[in-house]
């Protein structure tokens, strides 16, 4: 399908309609609406605010409050009536733009827009929950990836601050079970798969799988999705249970692995113990060295506020030390994730026992800047904020 673009003026504003090989995008002034080719809303504008909708049916409101320091309003919409109003408004505005511009194209996505079938979307939400266990967390650059779950849960699952996988036992899917999973995901996405060129292998630690099994998982996916349509494979890994040789990692690189995300959290051994996370942190450097030698880039996640005010200085100092020991460059990412203490979490218990004082937002911003200012690399890695409440799939 060739890309079709049309621009019309209505009053003082332009209406732009772009139908491409991946999606339908409509804009009018500050309003933006994006639908995948199955007519599923992905980005919507309602009541002067941008919303993102996942395949799960979850909707998150997003609004920048300030850029320096970065402040963003995030709100997960849970009320069904509010969700329906946002969806109905989005279909109505999209239809209005199509009618006003006289946009006429035989692509089926246009018919989906005119039907605006919210009941169909509800049924898809139920189907999603049968195909997937909850997609608890994704790196920010993977929100529009295609997710498969060859592994469920986390093989460690003892970190004091993490509650993402407490609802499931860790297990590998057998190859036949995984093949059925891939078939179900591909059927579910339909033409919407064209919007998702990266493939994320969930859940928490896919590199924990034996290399032969991981290769079989990837080859199974490539039986259903042409290699030329896959930008790359991505996944999380820890650095204390995973050991793969450079040779194994090179083989994964040849299969399409592009980036591995590692939860370093801190370079300080004492803070690691508060996080109930094995160390020593120097082991993360060894993993990054092997990945980089194999040609795989990394995303390193730092937990801002870990250890509270009492461990502020050593958290910064030793985290910078570890980051500077890693062979990072412009192809890599350092993510700063602000600690969110969940009610009833093990971290909350430990913090109360030790009398740890949580950082304010301003103190967290300052800690981020101090770590950023300490990073020394010839080609510095990308540095970005990672808000776990933003995750949506």
C-alpha cells in the first residue's frame, strides 16, 4: 500500500490525514488521532489532553507540566464510562475529518473508523487477557513493540521494591505452547501488527533461558513474521543469574537481538542489600562488556531515590563509578527511574525498620542531575526518564 497524504484547511486550522503502511494519523490543530490498520485507537485527544490506549484496553492520560525539570501528569483511566466517552469522541472527530476533507480510500481501516465499534474493542480486551499474562512493565522505547511471552514471571522475584511479578509463578513456555501463543498474538493483531516493528520478549529476564531454547523461541516467531519486517529483538536481563558467553551473544545478535535492558538500580553494595538484590554491582559491568563485544546495545536502569536521604551520597558516587566502568556509547540508554514505594511492599517494611527518609521530587531531580553530570564517556549514552506508571501495552 502506498502512503496517502491529504491536507485541507478548515477555518484557520489545517486538517492532515496520513494513511501509511503502518497506521492512519489525523491531525487538526493540536488534536491528534492515530489508529492502527485494524481501526484500534492508539493515540487520542480529548478535553485538551492526549491519551494513549494499549491493546489491553488500558488508557493513560499524558500531559507535560514542565520540561526542566521534567514533570508529567500521568493518569490511568479506570472508569468504563470515561473510557467510552474518550473512544466515542475519537471516532466522531476522525469521521468528521474524513468527511470534511472528502477523504475516500478503499482501505478497510476507513470502514473501521466509520463504524466506531466500541463493543468490538471491549471483546478484544477480553481476548487480550486470554492471550497474555499482564504485561507489567516495558522500557519506554518499547511501548509500541510487539510483545511475546516465552517466559512468565521472574526467576528471582525477591527485589524489595518490585511487585510486578508477585501474581505469577516463574516458568518457561514449551515450544508447542509458545507456537500457539505466537499464532494467537499474530491473529489478534491482524493488520495492526504493521505498526509494531520491534519485538520485545517478556517477562522479566528472557536471557535466563538457555541459548538454544531462546534461539528456538526467536525462530518460531520468524516462522510467522518475515525477518525483513522485524527491526530487532529486545528483552530484560539481570546480571546475577545470567551468564552467556560472547559467542552465544553473537549468535543472538545474528538472529536479530539489538538491545538488552539491565536493572542496575545502584552501584552501591549497601543500597543493593536494601533493595534485596544480589551483587556485587561490578558483575553488571562484565555482562555489559560481553554484550557490547557481541554487538548488542544496552539499556541500564538506575533507581533514583533508592536508600533515601541516608544513602543519597554513596548511591550517587558508586552508581557513577559503575556507569563509568561500562563501555557505553551513543547506541546505549541510561534510564532514570524514580522509586515509587508501593503500599505493603518489602521495601516499605525495610525503610521503616531502618528509618530511611524518602526523597522529595526536587531531591530526586537533583540526584538525577548529579549522576548525569558524573557520567564520563567519549560518546555519551542517551539519558532519559523512565516512569513505570506510564507503561501501557
